[in-house]
C-alpha cells in the first residue's frame, strides 16, 4: 500500500526447482501425511502393528471411550472455548501492541514489541508454574486458579508472539503517509487507527485469530499446573489416558483435535475466499 522502487519478480531456480520439489514432497509425506494417517488408523483399531493388517482389528471402541465419559467430552469443549475466546482476546491485544510499537510516539514503543515477543522463548511448563504461583500469591488469585480464565491467560501469553508476528508485517506494508494524511485533516492517533488502519488491518487480524485458535487448541503444557478436574483440555486428557495405557483413545482424541482444526481452517478459507486482500 505504498510506492515501491522495484517490481517484484519470480526467482528462477532452474534445475534446482526439481530438487526443491522433491524435498518439499518428502517433508509433506514423512512430516505430516504419514504421521496423521498412522494416528487415524490407530484411533480405529484395537492394536496397530506392522505385523498384521489394521483392517483385521477395526473398531469404534476408542471413540466410544472418549464419548462415554463426561470428563473427556468436557475437555474437548474446554479446548474449543479456550481457543475461541483466546483467539479474539489475544489477537485484539496483539493488534494494540503492534500499533503502539510501530505507529506511535510512545517512549517505550520498542519495549512493547520486546515484551510481546518475549513469551516465545519461555517454555510452556515455566509459564504454567509462574502463573500458578502468581495466582497463589496475588490477592484474589484463588478465584482465578483452576478456572478456564487462568488457562486462557497462560495460553494467551504463549500465543501472543504468534499474533504479533502475524499482524506486524501487514501494518509495516501500510505507508506512514496515510497516518500523516489523517492528522492533516484533524484526526489524532486514535482517530487514525479507528478510521484508517483498523479497516486495512482486518484481513491480518482475521489471519491472526486463525493462527491463535490453532495454537491455543493444541497447547496443554501450562494447563498441567492451572487446570482442575472440570477445566482439563484435550492435551491433559491425552496425557491422562496415555498414563493409563489407553493409547487408542489418545489417538482418537488427537484425531478429533485434528478434525476440529481442519474444519475451522476450512471454514475460514471459505469465508476469506472472495477477499482478495486476505
């Protein structure tokens, strides 16, 4: 959305394009397709081994186990709720942080960017332990401890760098002259954001929400210290089933998680299909 000095051109790889194609195919097959296919097969079998055909042990028992116990069903609901609410809140926070860091005269604008990206370097377990003690020490923290709100806060902190990194490049492509033009006609910093930047950043905000949803849906490490019996997520439930030796139900839950992600991504693509700028 600004004048550019050069016209973008495709890079001709020559014969290297075949090497790149082979490497990409190998990565897709061995890094995604085969693991997912094995996971799905395991979810529909009593035992999954190369010594016999999986078609001989086909069963729905693994899914029946998942959908028989209310605790397991509740973990699926909790994960979806956390991912949906977190996607909206974290993306909104990231949008504000990006605008402050990249488009304001705030004295500590650079510090805002560092703080938004810093959680990327913190392991999820450390985040969970930190919030566990924070809620235990702070006044009124016991009210939040063990609730979905606590899990959303911890997961949201982990997902904030993803949202920030998704929105920031989109804002950097918008010329600063648009801000200056808005100020010439009397708009302040908030007015420029509301009347100009907000509309131009809608596609980036939608993309950030999708990325945060996927990130928070698969997150679980922080929930080990913050969730209770009624606020388990899919990840903690899978760990519980794995300890019990119920690997089939673990595969079933993982397959359900993948299915939810695929449906959400598919719906998002359909909604943004006609948006040429999305």
